[in-house]
C-alpha cells in the first residue's frame, strides 16, 4: 500500500483526483491512502508518529511537502533522516515551489477548468516555461482564475491535468515514483 502524507487538503484532493483518473485499477484504502495534515508545521511535527503507528497492508510512505523556497537538498535530507528512524520504506517528494506550480505546468488544464482564464495565451511566456521556479505560483494562479479557494480550485483543475504535457518537473518526479511503486 502506498501511503501519501501530504501537508494540506488541496494537495490531498489533487492527488485523489489524479489517482482516480490515472490509476483506476488501484483501490483507495487497499492500494493507496492519502492523509493530509494542516500545513507544513503539522506535517513535520506528526509524520514520524503516523509512520510508526501504521502497521497494516505493508505501507510504503511518500512524504509530500511544498518546498516554498527552502534549500531542496537540505529540506529533503532533514525529512529523510526523520523518516528513516521509523524503519519503514519511504520516499520524500518536494513540490517545487508550491502545489499551484503543478497546475501552472499545464495551462491547457487551467483553461479547460476555467475557460475565461485564457491561460493558454500565456504558454509562450517565459515565467510559465518552468513553473517550478515560480516563487509566487499561488498568486499567479489566482490572477489567471480569479478563484481564491485553494481546495476547490485544485480539485477543478486536477480533473484536467495531463502528465504528458505538464512542465512541472516535481509533478513528473512524483508520477514516476507512483508508476514505479504500482508496477
């Protein structure tokens, strides 16, 4: 079983939508489970306890956290050191820089979800070529969609995400990890 420990509800909703579309043969609660925390601090304070307490269905954990401008190597190493103390198999995956970068990596998905956004007209813009480098992805997505509710916006856009056209490398790394774990 893959158990994803994510930092927030919008991340959890995005992943649930992706699992339903891209891994339809995998059953929630048997093959995978997503647990969201109430932000980075809550995740970091409690993920080790959650991992230690999980003793059924041979879990493989993925700790998924926004990078939010931190040093990727240092953050990943710090989380990995803590996860290793549990003795449970795990991967650390960072969303660079924040979840909204994944959505900005697929402007077609944004426009499909919010046609008035005209998001695809920005596909040639330099700042959207590598959405993982955007330090203000949440603000950019708000400007495009005019929707401030993170969870509803995430669920709506996630229905249209296509990994084959997404420009976010952190999104692709997570999907490659999932593909390898499900095979």
